[in-house]
């Protein structure tokens, strides 16, 4: 598992809690970072919250299902809430070697 660069605060969506995470992807296909949604069972009564699971473990996950991959469409609200915070991790920043060509 790659280290997290960013983890959002959980957002209740349906009967689960979801968060947006950014992983360090340096050294993988030239990418700087990856995003993923993670979900868990929320804390209930005296029970602690469950472990976080990747969106790929969501029961109706389907990578061929367009923008939402079979996950709740309400995840768009989570993206909108967090976009300003994660944008710096996702933007391509030129490296020093690219700036000094001569």
C-alpha cells in the first residue's frame, strides 16, 4: 500500500461513511498522485467505526460504469467539498531538471 498524502474527513453517504484519499504515486507510470474513495461502517451506539475499504471493495463496484464505477453518485458532493484541498497534489509541477534545459 502506498502512503497517503491526504485523507479527507469522512462524509456520511447513505448508511456508510466515505472519504477521499490521495496516494503518493511517484515512480508509477509517471504519475504524481492517485485518488481513491474509501468507505467504512460508521460508529454505531458503542461500537467503533469499521476499517476503511477501497471503493473497489464496494459491492456494486464496476470499473466500466462510467464516472461513478457503480459507487454512490453522491460521492460528487465529497469531491466538490475536497477539490480545493487535493488539487495541489494532482497538478503537474515542473521539476528542476525540466526547467534547466541549457
